[in-house]
C-alpha cells in the first residue's frame, strides 16, 4: 500500500477503505508518512468530502491511535458533554455539578482555550490552587467518592488528532465537517463515557456559521457515537451573542457560580438547564420534564453549588473565591467602551468580542502564550438591547492600560448601532438524536 495511491484515490472522489485510512493515520503518527503527504490527503478530504462510513472509520482509527480510557472502575453511568466552542461559553462549570448532584457520574476531560474561544481548564485554573492534572488513580477515586472530576485532556488521548489538527490549522483545512466530526468524536470515544451530549454552537462566534452546517455536523457526530454503542444527542445553540455577561477566566467562573446559586443571567441559566436536562435524559434519569425538574431542584436546594465546591476543594482549589467572587484577584485597570450614538445594538460580532478579550490578556493567540486570569470583558449591553449615546456598552479589565485601545478597536469593528431592533434569535435551534432532527 502506498500513500501516493491513497491521496490520488481521494483526490479523484473515491471512497477509502478502513485499511487505507489506518495506513495513512497510523503512518503519520509513527512518522513513516510525511506531513506533506498527510496535508495533501487532508486537502483532498476537504475538497471531496467523506461518506458517513469513511468518517466513522476515520474516527475509530484516530480514537485508537492513543489510550482508550476504561471507566469501568467507576460505578454507575458516566456522562460527558462537549461544546464546539464559543465566547463566554462557561456551561461545563454549571452543568457538570448539576448532573453529578442528580446522581450521574462526571469523569470529564476538558481542553484549554486557543484563539477567540475559551477553555474550561483555563477557567478552572483561575481558582487559586486548582490542579487539573490528576493521576488516573486520583481521577477515578475522586469520581467514585464525590461523583465528579474535571481534568485536562491527557496527551495520550487520540494522539492522531493532536498531530492532524496542528496540520489542519496551518493548511486551511479546519472547516471541514467530516474532519471536525472525527476530531471531536475520536476524543469523546477515547474518553470512555457512556452518554455524550454535544453542544454544537452556531453563529459569528462559532466554527459553524450557519444552521444547516451545524445540524449536519451534529447529525454526523451523533451517528458516529451511536455506531460505537454510546448514547448521544446534540443541541444546536446560539453563538451570535455570548452567554451571560462575563468573558474572561475568573470573570466566567464567578458568573457560573452565580447560576449555581440561582442568581445567574437568564440566558446562561436556561441553556445550562437545557443541556443538563438532556444529559440526565441520556443517562436514563427519566423523561425530559422529570430531568428538567431534577436540574432545577439541585440549583434551588444548593446541592449543585456545594458539589462544585467539593470538586474544586478535592483538586486543591480555594473555594472561598467560589463563595465570594470579590475574593478573586482583580485586574489593575478598567476601561468603559461607550456608545457613540443612541439606538439598538444591531450587530455585535462574537469573534471580535472574543479577540478583544484575548488582546486584553484573557486568552492566547499561540498555545504557549500566558493568560491573565483576571483580564476580560463584562458586557452591559448585548445584541438587540437599546443604548444611549455615551452609555457604557462594556467594561474592559487588564493589568496594562496600553491594551485598551487596540482591544476597543477590535470590539468596535464588529459593533453596529441602528434605529431598528434586530429580530430575536432563539437560544437553542434544534435537538439532534439518532431518530432525527427536532427544530425549535
């Protein structure tokens, strides 16, 4: 078998066999297939696409390129959730404790932020002392003892994905639905959970810019997970507006804790309740109304918040900042971005907002960049809201005031104020299961 022939076959629109896919992927991981040949194959896939069967086979080969985590040492049903990313996407810190407080085990591996999107592990590490790297023994013991642990993704999980994504990132082949689906699902399958809920974001701050593409990605990922014996569903959620008001690591943790205390923003609270309800449903906790009631109850009685604090404490975190967000370290400087005219906010590009937060120090442009956990943005006015001339739209936080001007330019580049209120967008567009698509 030759890599040249595999590239040519896909270039000409052919369907690759499992053996051909395995030869290419495993050869690339082992070093026998050079990066220029894998780049050529990725571009051929980008241009020619893959069948559902090809994508499922690619996912399986990628999943088995590293460790396959066996969670059988953890009793009960194990649930996981994955978001395709966004700005102000802090839902894991809310829904994981909710679901665990309802009796479903959460043994979750999460990632760091890169580019304009944030990462759960960075947010967790903004809580002083928090360890996100646990041994397998510590990880399993914590989940068995308290029902939840969220840690950084092991470098040995889906090794092929890490290498292939780095190549996709520099060869303009990231935005390909089969490649996105196989990248996400290879990690989810390798992580070992029984039930997987996918939060597929759509809009200006997401990978998927239109609803049809988001639904197709969700359909494909649900199909892959189902074929591998997992219970899988996906919600298509809006990312044309950040959830809640806070963007930045400690700012987002504070807002997440507010939701768990029953005091959070309505949009973030509703999306988290929907996600948590669907995770509970997949885990067999009841029908959707029963699962919704369970999720609401553990917020109301404080047990979800208490469990979140127990998780952070078990991983070395200072829970005082969770109980009182004023105890988080604060940025040295703040700056208000004010409206230049009165009217409705008719556009507020989420990618521009995310990039502005990165420029303030809240994210990283390169994986080795440091993060300022206190930096970020608090939004006072969001898409569709009215604003008066001179009224603050948002407040920037940073340790260096020189960062404010370029961040403001970035933020304003996606901002428009006009006389007419834009149409309201739903928080959740659709639910995708093995049985089909339910649009809301």
